C-alpha cells in the first residue's frame, strides 16, 4: 500500500507529468515569465469554466481577498461580516485595510456561516459580507443574496476551498461558487482542489467595470505603465504557475469526481457510528470535498486519537483549532466574549479531518477507517 498522505501531490503529478513538463518548458522557452501568454490563457480558460465570469489572476488567495475589498472603496471603520470558523486570512485582510471584522457563528452541521447570526450582526456601518464556502460546499447563497440586497451590502465570496462547487440561487437556477456575489476570491495554494506548484490566486467577477478596476489594482493601480489611477499592489500570478494550473484545470472535474467518490467510501465505512458525525451535505450546494471533516463525540479524546492514528501511519489535521474571535490578534472580549459564538468554539474542540485527495484508493481508505474505528473503540 502506498504511503498515506493528507494530500498526495506527488502521485497526482505523476499522472499528468508529460502535460505539466511540456507546459513548464513552453514558459521557459518563451521567457515570458511575468504576465505572459500563459497567464492570459489560463485566465481565459478558467473564465470559460466559470461560465464567462471575469478572472483576474493575482499572487495568492490572501491578496485576492484584499484586492476585492480595495475595489469597493470602503472607509476606515466600515464593518465586514464573516465567519469566525475559517483560516485567518479572511479576517486578516479586513483588519489590514482599517476595516472592522465582525465575526459570526456557523451552522453546527455544515460549518458554514449561520445566516440568522449574519442577519443579527448587520448594523448601519456594515458594508460587506464575506461568506466562506468552507471545506468544499457553498454558504446558502439565495437567502444570503436576498439579505444583502435588503441592506445594500456587497458580497465577496471566499471560494478558496470550493472551486467547482455549484450553489442553487433565486429562481431555481445554479451558479458556480465565486461567481454569485459581486466578487469571488480564489487561492491556488498547492493543496487546494485546483492547486499550483507554489502560490497563486485570482478574483472572479461578472461586473465589467469591477473587472477593469481589479486588473488595475493588482498592477500597482495602473492601466498604463507609469500612470496610476488607484492605490494598488503588486500581486501577480507567476507564468509558470499559470501554465501548471491550466493543465490541471483540464482535469478539475475529474479531480472533483475522485474526491466525491472518496467521500462516499468514507461515508459507507463510518456512517452511523455513535461517536462521530460524517460531513453533512447542504441541499443548496454541491460538495467538492476540499476536506473530509468529522465531528467527534465530546467523550472522545481527540489528541489521543490523532497520536494513535499517526502511530499507524494515518495523518489527520484539525481545521481549525482556534476560532478567529479567540485568536490573540483579533480577540475583542467586548464584541465577542468567550461563549458568544458557542458553535465554533465547540467545533474547534471536536473536528478532525481525514486524508482527502484525488489519489486515495479503496485499500487506503479501508485502512484509515479501520484505525479510526479502532481508536474510537479504545477511547471508550
């Protein structure tokens, strides 16, 4: 049996090695390393995958979030609502721009932001909502869009974990994650479902005017060299990474299907156990399984379980051990005293993610699940 990894990028690369090596070679031979044809081609092809949404490449997912907020002409102190149960970058960019992060709790089953809590958090200073499509499925976008429209708020989707996921929207239609709000933000970090061999990111939008502005902001605020219309940043998607991503984009739907099959195998072996909850699928969204995350019974000692799995060659991860409102950098006991966001605080103590990637096979998953169930038995 192959070594079990949380994400097996080596085996994934081996399957597409000729395509990737050829794409890299073409970039080297062209010597167009910055904003060259490879970047334009990838942006165009990804736009096609996203049903025509504009794609503005940038340096990483954090930059994507920051640039999206910069494009909205917000003022210091304006409030941005987002989930407390997410990676730090979502709140980080809000604070860096002098805005106020307003953190809300999540649904205890889907891990996505609680819309009732979001509604209650809106004030006269609220300007933006950032729904985080966590672990591979979308926040319920139809009711969120209606809520945002009532209060004239922008929606900036954090799509870093959910590319390829489809949400049901008003009128019974479907739209791809990242193309529903005013903007969507994407990370191409190597472990993502569409991952580069280094850093990379992009912003998506269907708004022509916003697309032009975003394109300028990532390029020092400039449409024309040495002329600067906006305060911008220097955030570029490297041409080599764009070429690699363009190859992997051709396989993305196949990768998503492989992840779904892996999730179904996990489900069949783990569902019904009294000491854990398998991932819940939101009926308003498809799931692309960036992570396969279990919720353990409070009686299970997660640390001992992780150590036992590691001893058996089974890796696991905790996403996320500390909610944002309890992080030292963002702790505000007046706004978010301990216990105010109880679902996220509880989940942080009970979640555990199993290996999830495109190369998982049935034999590996049987071994993983045997050891998970054995750990649960010994925890009693």
